[in-house]
C-alpha cells in the first residue's frame, strides 16, 4: 500500500528510517501512521484508506488487519511461552481465524530461528531472542506494513545486527513496507530512505 501524509509519500515494499533528536516527533509520526493517534492536521492515507476519516474502532480494525507494530520494550507476557506470545492476537480473533494465526506465528518463529523454542517461557530468552518473538507477533496477522519504534535500542550490537538483518530481509523478500524510528545509525544506513525530523517536522529526506 502507498502511504501519503500531506507531502510525504512512501512506496509499497520500501524501507524508511526516521531519525532525529529526542522530542523531534519521531514516535508521534509513527503513531499517526499506525492510527494510534490522529494528527493535528493533514491526512494519513494508506492506499485508499484514510485513517484520519475513521473512528477509533475502524482505525483499530485497520491496524489489526494491515499493520505490524514492534516496540523498544518487548511487551511480552513473561509467564507465557514464545508461541503463545507470538500468537497473542489469536486470543482476540474470531474462532475460525485462530488456528491460522497460531500457524503463522509458529512459522515466523521458525523463520526467525526460534522454531524449536516455542514452548519455552518468555523470561528464559535473551534480549535479542525476545525481540524476535515480538517480531513474530507483529507478523502473525500477515501485515503489509511493519512499523518499528527503536526496535534495536535495548539490544547489544550483535543482537541488533541480527534483528536488522531479519527486518530488512522480511521487507526485501516479502515486499512488506518497513518504517523504523531509530537512533541506530547502522540500522538507518541500510534502509532505502532516511527521514530526519526536528521540532515535529521532516527537515531532510535522503534516498539511499
């Protein structure tokens, strides 16, 4: 899906980094793109869907069906195993859709190198492994768009590089759009495009 936010246009299947100092509005922009908040002005349009014209329930449905969210904090349930965390959205899905969601979550865990560890509790994994569980959870609904907010910030360099490889590979191999807020220059340098923000505005737009 093509996304348009006022003059900003992001092509389907592309990868975009959003960077800037703390307080520049990076996470706010990501939240507007996901429909978690309404922007103060302008429109957010994914394909033919205008998020700013939707009510809260409609934006929630759109986000559930089309967007996968990854956060700096893994937001896992420690007492649940890896598969139950990755397939968490199945608990809120119609009964007929739950098996497919769990199968898809299991498939992503396998692709991300955790296929043999689905029955282990979340609190037994390293930080990098926990973030990959969160990635599998974000992808379990088969979204066209991945939005990541400082996904590597709490990881050491080796784990961060592994996650960056995973995310870029997913975008390139499956045609998903990847938009990542990051202070990680290594991560940003590997994406197709870098948007720099200051005081709530995009002040630079660099294509790789």
